[in-house]
């Protein structure tokens, strides 16, 4: 039996193509939803863009027939615009019929009342509205077409217990044929002695050759930064390999994501000259209450938001001689790199329409981006550009996404089968003992 899905405004503002994603079922859009969309269509935000896109979809669909009676969409589904005829009478006395949320909910109640045997599902991203629908006996669900929980997220690392001679053979031969089913391109592999867990070898799976190859990590580290654990070694291997165009790094605070990405970016840009410029950006979302407008030009306004990047560059420069210098590092080390044109800090606001060729692009705090924003950024990559996305999916400041539907997890799942991408999930914090305890206990 076909289901009837009633859509709330929040669903359409999140995904303007949602009406095409309910297979062969019936999709009902209340007229109140369209009225609410009018409030957003002039906004210059992603919400406004989605409202305008949805209006264009409806304008095309209505040419095929009457939306009031139903028009076929998607995989033989049906789209209906409900005109809110007497549906407010289905609301309990305590529910104000003046509220748009209640008007939209009443459409689902009316359909359920008129068709008792029909499977009616109310779809909304509003938590309170889902609770109200549930209280009124209407099945209500969140709209998450690409939801991936962190527990299910691809880690990029696989561990196999093998005989001791396999470990020794790989360490000596630097190659090991591997035909394990289910292993993905550029997956990082730990071959662990089945009798001695401390005896292991680590490498990367080369899908074309169907073998595990050793990690390419310089013994002297990168700009004085050396991996402190095997996860960080995996990260350096991915960041330094020019054949990998997209690297995604997910990990809790203090695991070294941004530090390693910057160190490798400086290595590839300044020392090797593989890329013309190191471009760093991050979405602008305050942790607490915003302090208001910032004075000055773009660079001045960006400085407070980009301070974590500057801190990491200063830290890297202080190590660039090998051992940590005893004297206080140059406070404006990053400014010299900017003046030389080797390092560029830029807000993501102005990235649309650009074509970035031969650049090492790092997007920090990518967990605060939506899937559409991530797509916009990656599609800016021109010839010879490497894109590095870093983020902690447990620290999200964007109110419209969560740990399961943000742009970073979206990219990890969509690109995990591609040979030009690599992903590593880091779990061991290395910032300090205090930071590691805070991450685990708080």
C-alpha cells in the first residue's frame, strides 16, 4: 500500500528536491507551507536559495497537470498541494489554528481522518512538531535522506590479525598482495601479529595493484612535526601523496587534524613547490553569543576567526628547525607567509564561482558545513588542486545540522569508494593530557 507523506516547511528548506525522494508514494505539501516559503525566497542564504529552487520545481511540475489533483513526480510518485479545506477542525481545542505549524499538522490529521486505513506519515525537522504529531496519534519522522551515524561512519582504517611471518614479510618486502573482500581504495591497514598485538605493520591498500604498500612518511617529519601515533602516520601519508586529491580527516579535539594538514600544506607549497598557494578557510560560527560587528577590512574581520590557524602556523614554525626552539617563536610568522603570497586566508562566503587551480586547499571545521556547501567548495577545485577537509563531528555550532547529516560525514560516505580520495578517523588525542581527559570525561 502506498504511503502518504505530509511535508513541513523545514523539510523543503533543508532539501528543495525532497519531493522527488519518496519513491512511488504520495507527497502532500500543505498550502500553508508554500505561504511560509514566501518569507524566505528573498534571503541571500542557503535557506533562501532552497526556497527559490523549490518554487521553480513547482512551476515546472504544474505544467503537467493540476497540483490540487495530483501530478506524477520522481519514481512514479504523486505530488499534491493541499488547500487546507476545513482541516483545522481536526485540531484539538488546545491547539491554536492560527499557528502555521498547527495548520500544517492539521493536514496530516485530516488525511488520517478521511482515510483511516491509509498510512499517513508527517515529515518534519522540527523536534517539537514531531512530538505534537506523536501526541495526536500521527506517525512522524525526521527527514534524513543521507543520514549516517558516527558509529556507522567509514573510519578509513582496518585491522587484520595475521601470522607473524606475514608481518615480517611485509616489513622486508615493502609489498603484500591483499585480496580481502570489502576493503576500499586507499584504506589504511594494520597487519597485527595474532599472537603479539605489539608486533604489527601499517600500510595503505592500493586498489589498482591489489596490494598493501608502505606509508610514505619522512623520517624527519614535516616541518619538524612527526607523527605521534599510527593514525597520524596515516594522515601524513594521505596528505603528502599527490595522487590523492581529496583527504577528509575526522577526529575529536586535539588529535592533530589541523596541525598536520597545515604542516603538509607548507611542505608541499613552500618546500616542494607542488602547489602555488596554501589556501585555508573555515566556516564562521561563534561558540557562544556573538560579540557583534568587527571593525576594519576583510582581513581584520577574519583575524579573530582564523586565530586557530595562526596559532598552528606559529607552532609549526617554532618546530621547523627540528627540535623545539627554547626562545619564544615569532608571533607574526604567519604574517610573513601571507605577505609572500604563500599562505592565503579566505572566508567561504566568497568562494562560489571561483576556480582554484594548483592550490592546497584546507577547509577547517568542515563539520559546520551543509552537504550543499561542501559540494560548492569541492567543485571549486581546478586542475592540480588538493582539498583537505578537517573537523570534529561532535562539535557542531551550525543549528541546522547535526553529527549525522553535516557536510563532512556526507563527503566521507560519498567518496569512500573513489581512488582519488582518502579518509582517516583519528581517536587518540595528542594536544595534552588535560585536553585528552577533558574530551573523554566532559
